[in-house]
């Protein structure tokens, strides 16, 4: 009798464990799907801030170019990254290029820089930084509209010598009490435009069948 009782209890426990595992697996899958959808929506929103929906009719999250060495080094990046492309009826509109300034006041400043097909800036957004609150953090659009000052700029507007903060004789404002942070961002945006000019044909390489 004791043996039968133990066997019965073991079977009940095993069945309970299987049911519990099934519930956990189903819950995890549902949660993972929702998280992935939320992350995709957030990524898409960030891209649309730079290249709005009325400027392209492709899926920028899907149309990408993977970056490997030495291109990563040119952009100041340490890990693998992806360029997102915007097209309108198959014609190149803009490339959204990840880039990083390593010389911020408090370290790395990671950003995405939208470059129009003609080489002008579509928009710049800082993704992560460790700059001082109230000073260097003004590179963040949530803190200041300073970053919008790059919109429409190119390597010829202003000229090469003017791609600097005003304290260094350039065209771009610095922050009161903080020059290092905006200096680093201005330098990296210029370098990213130079990267685009150098690799434009590689970035917008025609796909098979075009």
C-alpha cells in the first residue's frame, strides 16, 4: 500500500510539474513576443523621428546594411551595428547611421545620424550618454533642442573650418559651462558625414534584380 501511495503521489507531482512547465513556457513565449513587438515599435519611432513616414515607403527596420570592421572603427563603434535605409519608390532617401563620440566629458556619446541621399543631415539623436545633468545632457532632445541645429547641414554648409563650436571659431553653439560635450558631438557628426560621402555607393548598393 505504501509503495502504491508513493507511486501515485509521484505521478501527481510529475503531472503538476509538466502542467506548470507548460504554463511557464506559454507565458514566456507570450511575454517575449510582446517585448519584441514593443522594442520594434520603439526602434521604428526613433527612426521616424529622423525620416518621417511621408518621406519614405519602405520598412526601414528591414532595409539595413550590417557594419563590420574597419567600418565600425570609422564610426567610433566597438560592437556590430546596422545602418537603416529609407527609400521612396525604390529611390534612396536617407541612411540612418549609428555613430559614437568617445570624447564626451563623461565618456561615450552614442547617437544615430540621419544623412539624406544628397549628403545633408536629416537629423541627429543621442541614444545614450553619461553627461552632467543640467550641462552636457543638453545634447538630449528631451533636455534641449540644441541637437536640431544639425538639420540640413552638410560638409559644404558650413564649410569644413566652421564645423566646430563657436568657442573654437565654428558655427555651432556650445553650452554655458560645458564645451567638451557639444564639441565631441559636432566632431562626430562631421566625421559621420565624411563616412557617408566615402561609402555612399556601398551603403546604397543596388539589390539583386534592380
